[in-house]
C-alpha cells in the first residue's frame, strides 16, 4: 500500500511539473505574439480593433473580445479568409469576456452572420455602446476577421 501511494505521488509530481512548464510556455507565446512571433487567436490592437486569426483552425473553435462603438462611429467587419466559414456574433451589453453570459433571449445578437472569403461589411445603424465580438469556426478556417469602428464622417 505504501508503495502504491509513493507511485501516485510521483505521478502527481510529474503532472504538476508539466502543468507549470505549460503555463510558462503559454506566457512566452503571448510575449512572442506581440514581437512578431506566432499570432494569438483573438487580439485587441492598440486602436481598439479586434482581430481573430485562423490558421487551419478546426470547426468549433471560438473566442471573443469586447469592442466599443462611440457616438458618431460605425462598425466595420473585414474578412480575409482564404478557406472556411466563421460565424460572427456581436452582442450588446459588455466588453468583459470574463462576465457571465446572458441568455440569448435577454440580449439578442446585433449581428449574427456566417462569413467566408474576403470583403468588408459596414454596419451604420449600430447604437453606441459596449459589445461582445464573438467568432466561432463553422468550417476549418484560415485567414483573419477584423472588427473595427470608424467615424461616420469617413463614410
């Protein structure tokens, strides 16, 4: 019995060491992304734009980030997908991805579309406020989808 406990403790030590190593490697990967290394899956740029990067990303992979539309601005979604389809949902009500999700019936999506290929879609009638920008891969995808806000005077 004592031998079994020691075996279990050794295995737990190996698992804990692997977990710490994985966390360290994850932190290094995030640092490299900002220095031109591998890109993160979804990122907020300095100008407030949100970019989702896909590299043969499998179906079912998703992510989200907050985006704010100010008074006198509109939303632009630019797609540059070389393969696949990605569902984009923009839901009013927050920019905190750690907040508890609301029921879909409580806050219906402002935008809920599947995108493929390349192009630019402008949404001029979105009310100012904080929104969640969510992406979900519908079919293995490669490329990017960017959400940004522009002043109405640019239109």
